[in-house]
């Protein structure tokens, strides 16, 4: 998905976005919002719903878990890997590059 001109994107409202391995079968992405106002506006928006994340990563939305952490202004997103960590089809052993798909994702 590409951002439309003028749309607010994930990278516009998060001070850091990272992804990491969450065991051999899961990936976790952390969206760390830069302000409380941005967290309140976007953390539970339809643009960051399980359905939206599923469409981006081609994962069944029912398998995606969202964990809002309001005290830290963080939204954690966890989803199952396509193949186990270190498997033959693995392209990102530590899942450190998976966040990039969200950076330009429009939120409006």
C-alpha cells in the first residue's frame, strides 16, 4: 500500500518503528508514537486494525494480535511467520526488516 499525497503515515507519527523476532514462529512490530495525541488518535484506528495489518503482510487477520500499551504510547503488533525462523524459505532471520512495510502506510 502506498501513501496518498498529504496523508499522515506511520513514520510521521512514530518516533521509532521496529520489528523483531518473537520466537521461532512469530514476529513483533513496535510502533512507538511520538506524542500522546498521536497515540490516542491512531493506535486503535482502522488503519492499524488486524484487518489492515493482515492485508499488508498477507496474514489472516484472525492470527494477528494487537497489544496497545498506553503508558508507553506503544502499539505492539504480533503475527505468525510464514515459515519458522531459520527455515529454508526464511528471508529475514531476525525479522529486523519487517517494519519497513508499515513506514509509508497511510493512517487517514
